C-alpha cells in the first residue's frame, strides 16, 4: 500500500519490530539503574521474554520455507502437488 504522495506505507510488522527494539533499548537502560532486587528480577524476566519473542519472530522471517516444510512434511493432504503413481488413502 502507498500513501497519496506515493511513499510506501509501513506494515504492522514493521511497527512491531520498532516497538520491540525500543522496548529492549529502554529495558537495557533502566535495568542497571534499579537497586531493588525484585524489580530488577521482574524487568530482567520481561527483557528475556521480549528478546526471545523477537528472536523467534526474526527466525520465522528468515526461515519461512524451512519451517513450513517441517510442519507440513508429515501431513500428506497438505501437499500442493499430488503424486500420480501411488494411491494414498
């Protein structure tokens, strides 16, 4: 999609990437400033969860064909090209 001026419109995925990166940057700045151990532990957990989701999301961007092939490799009914030699039930 494009704006009226011809520039491409950013997708929701791009905004989620930006928000995740900003959240990681904010947490990496705030964590060393905390003195309370329980708050530091909670924010460290949040940091690791956000980092894990971001890494998993980037991996799905990098390897979509491999992941789909892995998921659907055991389901013969999802194959787009039907074999003519074997009759499967």
